[in-house]
C-alpha cells in the first residue's frame, strides 16, 4: 500500500508542474517570417595581388630648333634691346628744397603782406559787438546830426519849429511852437519832432503837406521816424520869390505803420520879401 501511495504522490507532483508550465504565457509568433536569404553572412575579402613596379620613363633627347634670323629694322629706329641684358637703374631725383630767407621779425600767415587779391570764397568775419560805453550817446536837444549834404549844398538860413508828438489817453496830440512862422525869401523851416509819453511806439511817419502852389520846392514832405534816441528833423528848403507876401496854411499829419492818420495840426507860414 505504501508503494502505491508513493507513486500517486509522485504522479500528483508531476501533474502540478505540468499545469504550472501550461499556465505560463507563450510568446506570440511574429507575423514576419525570417527567410534564410535575409540572414547576412560576413563576406570575406581576399587580398589583391600587388602590381608590378612601373619602369622608369626615360626622356628622349629633343632636337634643337634652328634659331630664326632677326628681321632687319627700318631706318631711323633705335636698335632693339638685347634679351637678357641688365636694364640701367633709374636714379631718383631729389626735389629742390625751398630756400627760406629771413627778412626780419616773424610774421603770421594771416597778416596781410602787401596788397594781395582775396579769393572769391573769402567770407569776412562778423563785426564784434561794441561795448555800451563805446557807443555814442544820443545828442542833446541843442545839437544836430550833420549830414554831408548840409556841408556841400547851398547854406539856407532856417527858422526852427518844434513839434511835440504826445501820447495820452489812447490818442496822439501834436503841439506846434511857434504856430505861425515868418520867413524871408531864401529862408526855410526846420521842423524838430519830439516824442513824449511813448508816442514813438505808435507813430511811424509824419507827413507835412502844403497846398499848391507851395512856397517851397516840394509840396509834400514825408519824414519817417528814425531809430531810438535819435533826433527827428525835417528841412523845407529855401522859399521861392513867387511866394513873397503870401500867408500859407499847411498840415502836419501823424501816421502809424498801417498808414492810418492818428492826429493832424494846421500851422501857418508867412513869406516876406
């Protein structure tokens, strides 16, 4: 009985082992089948036999060509240089140095030495600003600015007439002193304009008009206001002989920059023989 039980137990163990082997997952066979051609076999390279050594090449002697005789040169031309002859070396000539002779004290180049014409591209330097102390002061009321014409022309005795141009209350007033002037034939009038109360900012021109025939050479005198701090004067010229014994009334008009009349005054002039 013991032998039979031992055989049964051994058979049971073998059956359990077979079941465990059957339970193991088997790898799926691949769809591609490897063909016997796909298996690469290593190629065996056989060594090539060495080439025989090349025979040394012997150059054959070339026959020398006969020299070509040179053609005769035409008359009048220099002979050709012989090939292979060394060329003569050119010596570099030195430039002559400029001789500088001292004429005394050293002078800068920008100083004018003699009278040399300036080039057309010369641009003069702008004038320097003058100091206020060097600028001439405005002349006094009793002084006059003398023009060159007054020295060259015929001297005419003048009678002064002062014209005060006053600004006040937004208006311009003209005060004339004297209002009536008496002249002789050959004499003239000198109008002296004075600006008061900032009238020089508003008034730009003063016009003196005489009715025709005028006792002077012109019937209208236009006098523009000069620069700041400069006297403003106007001369009439000499009175004609034809105006002797006449009393003429004239007009003095103050105009602004837009030629608009700001004020007018009507003094008198009497001419005697």
